[in-house]
C-alpha cells in the first residue's frame, strides 16, 4: 500500500594515468608465465627481421562500445570519428605536431621516428553479417568506475566482438582506480590474457579531439599497449642490453619513472644501455606516445618493429589486419546507405514538454522524412527536429532516410510516453487492487536491466489481495530494477504543511550474505531529475533468510516505511516517485 497525506504544522593536482601495468599485475595471478611469454615473443621479434615485412599491413577494423549514463558520456559519432582520425595520424607520422619531436645533439630523436603504415577504420559489417557504423551504445550505471565488467553485457557493458576480426574499444564515464590520480584508460597486451577481454577501456573525455575530449594522446597510448608496446619508463634506469630489458627498444632511452612534464633538459638516468641506438647518455624521450608527458608526438622505429612483429607472428593479429577480414568487416569499401537510426533526449515526458530528436542514420543520407504520432509538428524533414507533445498517451516515431536512389526506414513503437500534467490530485493512495498487470504507462512505469521486472502479484497484499512483486529469487547479476509512478499533483499543498508518504514492503534474503538495496527517490520535474530520500539495505531491509521463493508473506512480514523529508519545493503539479 502506498499513500500520501498532507499534515499541518589529495592531492593538490591529480594526474591522468594509464593503469595497464596494474591490470597486467592482476593478469599475472591468472597467467603466472605472462611475463615470460611477453619476453620470449619480443625477443623473437628483436632478434630477427620478421618485423620488416609490410606487405599485408592493411586496415584494422574497429568497433567502439559506448557505455554511457545518458549524458555527456554518450559521445557523438563525430567525436568517435575524430578519435579514429587522430589514431591514423599518430600511427602513420602525419600528425600535425610530428615536427615537434626534437633533433638536437642530446636528443636526436626525430630521425628515429617510426611509421606503422597501417590504418584503422570503423567496421561496416558486424559479426552477424549485418551493416553497422562500427558503434554500439548502452545506457548503464556500469559506466561509472568501470573495469573488466564493462566487457560483458551481463556485467552492465557490451560483449566483445571477436578479437581476430575487430579491435574493441570500450568508452566509459570513469574507470576504477586503486591509486592516486585519475585513470584515463588501460589496455590488454597481445601476449597473454583471455581472448574475449582484449582491447582498450578509455574515458570518454580522453577519446578523440572534439566534443567532451581534450585531444590528448590517451587513445594512441593505450592502443600501443594493445599492439605490444610497454611504457618508455618500464623498469626504470639500466645499463643492460636494451633489446632485452626495459621497454625492449634501443631508441627510447631509459627513464627513471613516469613524468608528466616536457622538460627540455630532463635526463633521469645516467646509465647507457648496451646496444643503445645513440651511444651516449641521451635525454629522456618524453615526446614518445608511450610516455606520460603531455607533449607526445612520435613512436620510435624499434616500437614500430615490435608492433609489426606481433602482427606478422601472432596468427589472430595477422587475421585482424588481413585482406580477407577487411572484406568481411567492410573496411576499405565506400560507405553506402545502410540503416535508419535515431535518438531522443527523452522517452518519458509530461504533457506540454518537448523532445529533441537526432538522426543517427548511416551512410550518405540525402533526405529524411520523420513521422511523429501525437507530436507537433506531426512530420518533419529536418535532420534533428524538436517536437512538442501536448496530449497524454504512448506514441510511435518513424524515420525514413534516402541517399537519393534508395531508402531505408525504422519505426520505434511506443518510443514516447507522455504523462498527464497536472498529475493525480490528492488524496492519493494505491493498493494495486484494480490492476491485472503493469506497466500501464500512465500511472506506473517499469524499468529493468535483466528481464526480471516488477509486476502484479495476486492473492497476497498487506491490506488486500494484490501487490507489486519483484521475483528476483536466484538473481545474482547485481542488476537494478525500478518502478516509477506517474505524476501526482501536489501544487495545492500549503507550503507550511508537511507531506508524509508511506509504503509497506515484505522481503526475505535468500542467504545471509545477500546485500540488496531498496532506494526511494522523488522528482519535482516529471522525472527529469531525481533525489534520494530513503535508502534501506542488508539487515535493515530484513535479516530473515528463506532459501525458497518468498511468495506468501504473513501479516507481520510487512514493514511500513514513512518518508517525511519532502520539502515544499516538491509541491508541484508533476511530482513523481
């Protein structure tokens, strides 16, 4: 039963950093011989000429999995394209700032610039043979403090596409960090680890050159790890054979540790490694993409040899950039009209509100024809129209696009839900006695992440014969399930009065270790923003354990919760909970 009544009376500066080394240390627990595998593979490359074969450099197909929160982290396709463009420039020595690499007596690095002669391109065909623009999107709370869970749908992210056919990039809001500073990204080396987790995880604001990004080289850096490169400061200073120690490169002078500077005279190591390219104590090569410097401009020739050597000797990497895979994934081919797609700023609104639509169709779109059931205007040919909905209801949206010779279309059924405004007037109560199912998309809406959702249970209730139930017995995927009210009109409540909202719940744990959460939120703008007002979990929710499904709570199993912290600013005509 739900009812509402009105009663009177750190650090000073945080550096961005790469957590690939930390991730590698974790993988060593699962793969104890990881470091040996890496050393042996790089030794093979550095001791032979296998890296010199550039006959099949080709194109690497890329898929970008955007896991976002519906806000800024849902980056534009244009920002994704800018990241791919930056990648191609940096790996092929065409970046506009390549001329900033030093060529002085103590830092003769420009002549050692390496060029991969390889390109990267968003895939045009997905693993099932369907057309794609190379981008997948999912709105998920897992985008916050993301880690390996982001690489599976069950973990709140998106599943990897096969690594021998696609380079996988997961773009998120933030990344889990175990140390000081902000983790901008991390990657998995090609030498060891699970095949289905290979790829790059990166923050949205470190990906690309426009939109939310600042144009730094995090993406270039992390992909370097994916192709087999270590940090230039790997293992610090040494005087041993540079082809078998540190970062395994003789043209990147050893560096004592990570530095976030562009100091022209920085020389953190005194030793000269055996077989060093320069033959003297050269300065730190902070302009290298595998450093932490903000002034990154180049890869070295030895680094390119390692990347090419891996592609020439690791079968799955050779397949990734191969001609056959290029045809299978559509890269290198001219873009053609493929799919009609769109997004909208909102899908649930109150009557009288507007919705901004964005055409995401691809490729070569010449014309658009929108149809908005229930909207004003009802049709549009704009690329990104704004539509007003004045009448409560559930409405479809249709988009047809053409390249001038052919057309494709999509219809999103029940895409827009328009709620009454003002909402239900006081007094308000709900016992769910008249419902056969929910949602009804007016008084009750349901959102769930795993297919198990709130619904009507019959033959049981705190004061009647029905209630709402979440049948999550056996659910262990840490998913979130929501039931949301339609609008309630509180605009007539005296500002000096106090609102008391109460509800009853019955709950038992499946096992004593369970820690489930019940949260109660309210909104004063029809659900555009929400504020937490009650948080109950673990033994406070219930300390009783029941190993079988909890279907018939007794009268004393029901607990009443009173919400009293609803201030007068929420006395509006479209209050929701």
